[in-house]
C-alpha cells in the first residue's frame, strides 16, 4: 500500500529509548457497509475500545485485566483476539521482550460494531509505540487479521482496515485501500441491547449462492464505490442495497424491517446491518438527516421493547490513535 | 445517467426531415473483463458489425439480409438479436413506421467478442438516426438488453454498454457508467478459430457458489475499479484475476492456460477470457507490450494447431458510430 495514503499524524514516531507503556484507542466501525461483505468498513466516532500495553522482560503476552462494558472475555492470550494479535506481532518481529495488555472495552460484545477488531487494533497501536522502530499502520494489518480470526473464525478485515486507517476502507486479504468520501456524509448507527454472536450470524450465511445474486451485489458494490470516489450521493443511493447477506441475516435481528425503514425515511443513501448485526446503520449526505434518523431508528427499536444506543458520525470517521491513559476522558 | 458523461460527438442530431436510411458501426468488445461478470466491458477498435436500417411504411421490423463473416443467423426478427432490439424500440416509442434491417457481420459467431451485442447496437444506432427526435445513447440500452437476451438467454449489458458509450463501461441492469482509464492502457485480444456457443459457456456456470468465492472476486473487482479510477496500474495488476468464472470456463477453451501465460509474460495487468470465450484478452499499460503479447498469444494457439485473429486496442476503445454506407471501407 502506498504510504502517501496515510495521514501525516499516523506516521509512527521513532524513539531513541522506546517508552515502557503506551495507551491507544480504536473506534467502533460499520463492517460490510451493506454491499462489501468482509471487505468494506468505515470507522465511527464516539464508541471504541482502549488498550494499555506495557513492555515486559518475559518473552510472553500476558493479559492483566479486561474492564469496561465487557469483562467475560478470555484472558488466555491465544483465545483472546487482542492477545493473539500481539503474539503474532511478537513472533513476526522476533521480539525478545513481551507485552502485558490491559483492555478497557467500550464496544458491547456481539453488537456488530467491530468490538473484537477494536481490541486488536488498540492493542497493536499501543504495542507498536513501544517498538524501537514502530511499523507503519498498514503493516499492523496482518497481525490484526490473526487476532480477528480468533473471534469470528474468519480472516476478514472490514472492521480492522477502517480502524487502522480511519474513514472508509477497502480491506482485501492482504492490503488496505482508503476511500475518501465527502466530509458531509454521515452515518447513523443504532445498537439495540441484544447480543447477536458473530458465529451465529455467520452460520446464517452457510449454504450455497446463485451466480445471479453475486452479479446483483457486485453491481451495487461498484455503484457505491463509484459514488464514493466521485462524491456522487445519487450513485451511492442507487447501489447501497445489500441483496446478498441482509436477506439471510435480517431474521436474526428483532424489528429489523421497521428500524431499516425508519433509517430510509430520512433520505438515507441506504441502510442495512452493521457488521454481523444486530446494530443497524444508515448513510446520509448531511449530518442533520443522520441525527433525525438515529432518533427514529431508536424509536423503532423502543416500539419493539428494545433499548438502544445511537451514534452519529462522519463516514470519514477517525483512525485509532495513541492516548494518554486508559481514562475514559482521554478518549480522542 | 448523467448526460454530461456523453461525449459531444454522441449527442444525437435533430432532423427537420429525418433521413430514410442510416448506417452504423458497432465495435467488438471484451465482456466481463475478468472480474466484472455480466457487468463490465470495454470496446475494441478494429473489429465490429455494421447495420443498414431503412425506414419503411409497414409497421413491422424486417430483416432484408445478413452478410459478412456470419450469415446463418435467423432472419425472423423475433429470433434475431438486432431484430428484437428494433422491435423493442418501435413498441416503446409507439412508432407507426417500421424498419428494414441489413446486417453486415464483422464479428465471428461464438467468439466472445460481443457479436450479438454489436448487431443490436449497430441496428439501434442506425434506427435512432431515422427518428424525428433521436434518443440519447443511454436510452437505447434497454432495447439493446431485450435484443441481447435473445442470443444468450440473459439480460446482461457488459458488451452493450461499452459499445454504446465507448471505452470501459459498468453496465447494471438499468444504467451505464463510463469509467475513464489512461489513454496508454491497451488490450490484446486474440480469437482462436473455434466456436464456443454462448449458451454452452453459460451452462458451465450452472450450479452453486460459495460465499468465499464472491468475497475474493468482489475484492478483485474493487481493486480493478479503484485502479481504473485512479489510473493506478499497480492496483489493476493486483485485482485483475478472475477467481469465479475463469476456473469454470477455462476447460472449454483449447490451450487456454498456455495462451493466458503468453499474455501474462508480457507484463500484463491481467489476462482472462473475453466474454464467454474462446477469445482471450490481456491488459497492458502501454501499446508495445500489448502488441508483443498478441503475437505470443497467437503463437500459443498456433502451437496447439489453432489459427487465430488478433487485435490491439486502447482499453478506452471507440463507441458505435454512424457511418456512410455498409462498405467495409466506411468503417470508422
């Protein structure tokens, strides 16, 4: 990947004496973005996971604690997404030292907002800052993929890519490509308080597919990409329709049809499931519509008896970043 | 579609008194372009079909003659791709008059070079010139799709779109989007002298597909589109690999692996089957490599005992155009 695609702020600092501890924040993300299953994602301002990584002399990765809104995650590093990502980094670089990781989860488990990816990315960005020669962001991608596979059983980078680089990112099996979109484009993301396990959501996709489904979805993907590259909202509006995955997963999400309709009713460019669900997102060409839609989407979940949280963010959302401490207040 | 995407030369003329007869040429094309099955195509300079369309008083479409390199096509307009396209135009516009069509085929039957599409497009472009108020090019697309369906049993516009607008075109079920590529990018297209019926080539695609195949192919499509939009040959080189359709159709094409390798050996951005085959194409970021590759590809077919024809064309190839007569010399 061309390093000129990285923003200057993301060029890693070089240290004469690397620090012993670093803290990082990784934002939530909308995975798949409807038409880019396992490939396309964008970061979302507001929610995210935080990681503290400490350099230790022992040649191991150790998880000291997991705090925040999710605590029942495995602390065996080989069973933990962030732990696995750090193990992968250590092994690839042949590091003599180890890492001790403390996670502060801000993204709910099984929310479809990229929680496992955010833990991987926050841990890697913090660990990277401890290296004598920190790697560029895109070089962390392979390690993050190793971690993500622990959570979902699949090496997919749609959430990881957008967290590493910020904004809307195409994430293939081995590279990231940032896709600029107009600053005015916003996303409304609503997370109902029900858990949908990623593995269960993936099981809904088992079985066979017809070539015609793929042609229709590819056509939509191409229109969305064209619309993003040209900044043409009308093209995105034509294409932002998931005809492949959404029909198979919608039954797993309570009140999906009503919430999606609420999203569409506010001049959405499109609306669908965020990641594996149950969160639902809509895209808008301005912030006000996204704000109004998020209220309507929450109301639709509430009618069905479900509490929810909502975020409104530029589609061109933030990248993961170093922070000063694990305190919530230090969130960028 | 935004009419500003049409080149000035393609704005249809208005006639005080429409002419009684018109002639048009439609170029050959590379359908699918490897990663855009049924969606992506580009026109090819050199080969093509020509049509003469005459306004007649009877409210019918009549095929007077089919000449050139293919003559065994049906002359019943409802069984003929170009005839069906003209019937569709007549019916949609409620025309009182009819059309008499003479085709001069320059594209071999079952070659994978868009022969049926070229007949549709040439006939429609000529017929359009006979209207008191000729339609813009993209308005002819729906009629051309009706014609194409007669040949292949499927409404796919990958060949039609590139012929109507010229160059590389994304053709969804209801719209065309032209994709500019650098003028230096060239295609080598080699047609071995064997017939591969479109219907047989489509039958090879019957059956079910795995979701993972779609993800891999979508990833490649996105890289190729990104590379075209940015004029970045490296991105195209990463993505221009058909992992979905080529493995299923390659066994139908004699010596495919050797011919593809010959194409790749000349610094190709990628190489695959043109349309339904048996023609094979390669993309290059300069004309000299495409020229050298076309010689090597022909040699690879010749080693297998197959004669072939070859064309080297800008990827940004020509659009269909009005011509002065059916004479081969009047080809643009």
